[in-house]
């Protein structure tokens, strides 16, 4: 099978790419119109400048939306233009001209590869940065709910060290009723307590006031030390208090991996959000290949009913795929599956369905 580019390759490639961008622009335009109508009250009541709405919100909202629904865009694109080609007997002409069904798939795979590569780049580097501004805008003007848990905060900063804070103030970056416990063999070895612990950004350390340190011994007497002020360096940072469920969406890939390593050391239960985000950034781009091949297999045969039936089947399968990908996260939260298995299961399942449909399609 010769892979040398042919005119038909360019023809299919152009149809794929142009139809994809046209469908994407159309759906994005409709979505923005509905989103504006939904949020217009927030925009007006908060007297938000037009430049903020456009550049802080919608410019950063568009990459996020494109990425989230890229599987749907790809599938609808392939179903639509391939059904039109089949309806016009172009597929029959291509196969009759000596080009095999497998060879005809090459421009589809190339186009899907470009879309997947762009989607992966957006996922790893562009969208996290865009999400920082978008989420900040939503939190300030639209949602306005309290995302940070500032009371009764517990941290495990390594395998045997635990931090408790009764209340954390974001106004002055101060933790009140601060305590640090070191545990070995299920027994407390030492405990440091302080009325306040304030983050000193110049020294990158915590300044403790009215502190009390007690080292527990096997004997009858324990070692106790007190003081008015002390600087201490521990693997706990001010960013830990500002982290929430949405934080992982704002971290570029390298920073996300660093966060996961820290959470593994600490035994942080919130690691599931980081793991889900990490694998989801790869599963969505990979779906472009699966849905492209499935779309061709479903729509390359000429049907008496035209493209309507193909579109209906295609949209139903695309939505079921997106729904399954969202639902698979529940297995992670429930502790049934690790994140990588749960997030890749929809791709594996639909890849098997695609292989079956593709095997039948040439017949």
C-alpha cells in the first residue's frame, strides 16, 4: 500500500479540517450567545468592563470549551462530510479507482493526528494558564462561593508529620492555633503548638508566636520549651492553604506532576483530583483517533435515508462517549479503580467497538 500523497488525500484532508473548524466556530458562537444570555445579569450588576468580559473571560473560555467538546466536534465533522461524500457516490468512486478502504483512511488519520496534537498542547500548557484567569473571573463576579476551607485544616506533610490549623486567614496569611505533631511507631514523639503562624514571604518560612514545644520521652519527665517568637522551615507552603478542587485545572503539566509527587509523599486524599486531571489531559486528545475511525466506519456506506440517520447515530454515540468519560470519574472517587484505569476505560471500550465497526465497514 503506497502512502505517497495523492490528490484525493488533499481533498479528504481539506474537507475534514474545514468542516471541523466550521462546526467548531458555529457551535462556539451558539454557546457564547447562550452563555451571555445566562450571565448578562452578573455582568450588568457588577458593572464589569467589556474588555474584562471579552479578554479575561471569553478569550480564556473558548480554549476550555473547545477542549471539553473536541470529541463531539471531531465525530460530527467526520459523520457529516463522509456521509455527504457517500451520498454523492464519491466513496464508491474512490474505491473503484483502485484505492483500498484502508488507504482511504490515511488523510483521516493525519487530520485526526493534527487535531489530537493541538488538543494535547492546549491541555498541557495553554488551557491551564487560561483557566487561571477564567476561574478567577468566575469566582469574583459569577459564582462567589467560598472555595477555600479555612477552618479545621489538617495536613500530612510527610509520612510521620501532621499539621493542624484551627483557622487560616487569607487576609494576613496567618494560621491560628497552629500545631505540628511528629509521630513514630504510632506514638507522638514531639508536638509544637503556637498561637499563630504567619508566612514570611521574604524568608520563605513560618514565624511562630507564643510557641510551645514538647518532646516526649520514655521517662517521667518530658522536655518542654517555650518562647515568644521563632522562625521555622517545614515542607508546608502558603499555596497549600489556597489550593482547592479547581486548582489542578490551572497547573501546567510539569507543575501538576510536581503536585502529585508532593501529594503522594503526604498521603493527601485530594490526589485523586490531580490524578484525574493528569490522565484526562491525555485521554481526550487520543479520542480523536477513535471517533474519526468510528465516524468513517459508520458513514462511508451510501444509505437510502441520506445523512440524517448517520448524523443521529453519530451524535448519540458521541454524547454517550462524553457521558461515559465523565461517569468514569465516579469510579475513582468511589475507590473502585485507580485513575488511569477509570479514565482510559472509555477509550479502550470504544476502541474495541470501533475495531468491530471498521472490520465490517469494507464489506
